[in-house]
C-alpha cells in the first residue's frame, strides 16, 4: 500500500512539473533551420516562402531612437499659485520689517541727513513686486534637483505648460533660484545704490522669495516620449515571396543573418497563430517529456536511492522547473541578458547535496530544456555546458566558503573565453563584439559565491547532508562530542580510532570519507547513558556486570543503540548520521553474554531477543565499513599478544563471521572491497600497536 502511494506521488509531481514547464514555453513554433553568423549555410537553398518585413538591427533602432529623443523637450508645468503666495508673503514681511527699520537709529540718522525718505522706500516695495512678477512670469525651475531626482539631462529647450497651454521656450529664458537672485540683486544695486537701501534690502532676504514655480511633469513627458518612440519602425523594407535568401555553402554575412532573423520571427509567429497551434503545444510537451524521461532513466539505472526518495526527487524536479521559469522571466526583459542566470549554480548545489554525476546529468537536462527558449540555442548550450563542467571540476568537495570565490572566477573566465571565441568567429571584428555580455558573465560568477546560503536552505527544506555540515559535525568541539569526552572518555577514544580506520578504508574502496568519519564519531554516543558498563570506560578492575545476570547485562549493552538514537534526535543530528548509530551492530548478538548464559544454563530456554541488537543491518557502503571498523578496533584491544600475525588473524575472523551472518547483504560492497578493507585495517593496527624499543636503565 505504501509503495503504491509513493508511486502515485512520484507520478503526480512529475506530471505537474511537465505541465508547468509546458505552460512556461512560448506559444510559438520553432524555426526549422539552425544557423550562425560567419558560418556556412548547411541546409538546402532557402527561398522566401512568403512576404516578410526586413527587420532593422538593434544599433539602427537605437540610433533612430536617439535621434528622436534629441528632438524631445521635457514638459514643465507652471504652478500659478506660487506667485500669489510669494506676493502675499512679501507684502506682509516688507511691512513688518519696514516698521522695525523706521524705529532704528540707522533710519533716523539717514532720514535726518535727507539721504532717503519713506516715499522712496515704498517705491522700493513696488519695484521689488514688479521684478518678482516678471521673474515668475518667465518661470523658476530647479534643474539641478530635477536632474538628480529624475535622471534626465538638462535640455536646450523645454515645454512650458500654463493652464494646459504648451509653449516651447529656450532654457536660457528660464530662471533658476540662483540666477533669479543674481538678476534681481544686480538690478537693485544699479537702481538703488544708496547704502540705506542696501542695508534694508539685506534685511529683507530676497533669496527667500525666489522659489521654483516650474515643475517637471513626468507623466506628460513620458507619454509624449513613448508616443514619439512608437513612431520608430522596426523594419526597413519587404522581402518578397520567392526571393532567394541563401545558397548551400554560402557564408552567412551580416545582411543574410538579418534576413534569416526576420524570416525566423515571422515564421514562428505565423505558426503560433495558426489553427494547428495545439500541435505545437503537443510537440513541446513531447520534447519536455523526453528530457524528463532521460533524467528518470539515469536515476533508475545509476541512482535508485534518489528515485525512491520522494524529497530528493521533488528537489531535482523543482530545481529544473525553477531554472526554466527563471529563463522565461529573464527573456521577457530585453535589457537583461540570459547569461546573467547562474546555470553553473546547479552543478554546485546538486554536487554538494548529492554527487558529481547526478549534478552533471541534472545540469545537462536543465540546459537542454532552457536551450529551447534561448536565442541562438547552440551557442547557449555550448557556453553553459563548458561553464558547468568547469564548475564541477573546480569544486570536487565544498569544505570552505573561499572555494566558491575560486569557482565563481573560473566560471566567469570560462564564459568569457568561450563567448569571445564564438564572437570573433561570427563578427570577425573585435569592435562589433557585445562587450556588455562580459558584465553579465561577471554578475553570473558573483551569484555563484552566494550558493553557500542556498545550500543551507535546501539542506533544511529537503533533509540533505552536505560536506559543509559534515565538517561542522565532525569538529571535536561540537557540544555532543565534548559531552561524550567528559562522560565516556574511553568511548570517545574508541570512536576516534574507529573513525580513522573507517575513513582510511572508504578512501581506498570509494565512498564518502567525511560521512563515514562523522558517523564513526557519533556511533557510540548511547554509551553515555551507562558509561561504566562498557570496558573502555572502566578505570579499575571492578566490573559492574559481575553483579548482574547475563540477560540484564546484555540488555544494557544493546540499549546503547536505542539511547544513541534518542540522544541524536534530541540534538537534531541528520538521519544519515543516525543510520550509523542504528546499524553499527546490525541485528547481531551480544556474543559474550549470550555464550556465558548458554554455558551457565545449558538446559534453560534462551530469549534470544534479549541478546540481540535492534538493527537494522548496514545498507550502505559507509555503514558496512563502520561495522567492520568498530568490531575490529574493539576486539583488538583484548589481544594479549599484538603481532602482525595475531592482528591479521583477528581481523579475518571477525569480518568473515560478519559475512557468514549475512550482515552486508543489503550494502553495496563486494568481496574485493572487503579484502581491501582487511588489508587496510591490518596495516593500520600494526602501526598502532607496533613494538617500541626498550630504553636502557641508568647505572646507579
């Protein structure tokens, strides 16, 4: 029943992925010819099948738009309320300051000397109001602030809008607050040179009455600009039906390439709008299914554990869907190049969370799918494959964040070199290369350096275990390992020795050495529950098992697996590490107490469950190696005579017994691997227990 539910789940998520990718594909047909600028035409002679417009190049359209924009004058709207507000404020301020000035000693002194009169000061007021009115009639605009806020260049002319009436005026006829102040200041010095006037004018603070009354009308400006740009034609002629476009073997030059691009666009639009539109959708769906099927065939033949893991399968399908969606989104924005998308990130994330082969295959499938969307598909696929493969080679194992910086640089260089090679073969002129693409390659490489955070997120969402996390867990300063050292120092030393043995074996036969080392460090954490009942923690000759029945002793020994799992889950260790705790004894027996019980009570029926570990048996290469290393290391401590011969015999005896009990039947390990492991264990333990010279005693 459970298997059927898993199959239904996998079918549903796969079907949903295919449907969503199909919906993301553009509803147009595909041009049936492949071609590249600077390369020979490899198909039959092409004749125009219908009339179509000859498109302009991007540079031609850009030049025309620039030419039109040179004739565009931004719109500034005049706020007529400003002059009224300023005039009222000026009248009020002038009267107050004049009243204060007439009471001052300066005024009396000036008035007594007949240098000025009140009537002349009132003339000054009328003079200022008149000049302010003239300035505001021309208009005051703060161009410096408008340029900073809205980003347009200062024009030679502007459209001045007053009560919905527009007038094109030269920019020199418009005041700025600074130029308005300079103008009125110069006028006052010329017409009212007396020091009495200048003293009062200074108190008036004319600058405060010069505020902008012309403001940039963004809505109107953008509307008119868009209307002007819409007049730019995207084509520059017609290619009539029956016109020969290119002969077999002809090199595709700039003009021919433009004609082919124009034909391709019209051809795909005609297909997309035809009555057979649904056939195009069916064809696209079949292509998508083919790519997904290739992915499933790979998983079925080489990575069955991923295929049967719903979370991992969902992760892969979501990753593929994410990149197809991202490509579709980027292609909708003409100012953003498709090469800004970090496709090489796929290889880094999947390689870190799974393995290199799976990363490469998922990457290839994703690039093939997005290649149907990308312009110039062959160039796109070739570039991505080159960068992705180099990313995998440059990052065999992610252990430090600094490695991502190097991978980002290598990816950028790969993109740049391959793209430059394409460009010079197509353009044959360095000046015509689109250098802006190199900036997108640099941004692409920069994105790769942020994959560390992305890996962490996927780890938490899908339950993966990356090398980065394994390095953190294997750090002996980890709180749980420090706790093991404090409560069970002998067990901690045993775990270190087992880790060394297992890591050396996995390095030889292939596997994940970091995983097996981390699993070895934690495999016996359950012994912290009753550390004194395990011989490596006993500091005296007193053994607490001497006071217990054999079945009780066996129960304490086997329970360290259960307690270990409980402690691991409490500290939120990954399931892959918990697997080592559960399987390092498999479903074997506590042979010492089992044999002791049987010898003491030969006629008593034995409850074998009390003498048996809960299991399960190892089911991966790493857990199988740990079982061997754990048994060999523990047993080697009991050897009275530690010679190469006795060590070799002990290792053969222990591992052969495990084979006879079928402990490794679920693990992906061969007899050749086991023989290699025996040899590695033998050499390692001989080095550990090698004979040391006896130092001579000093004569007294």
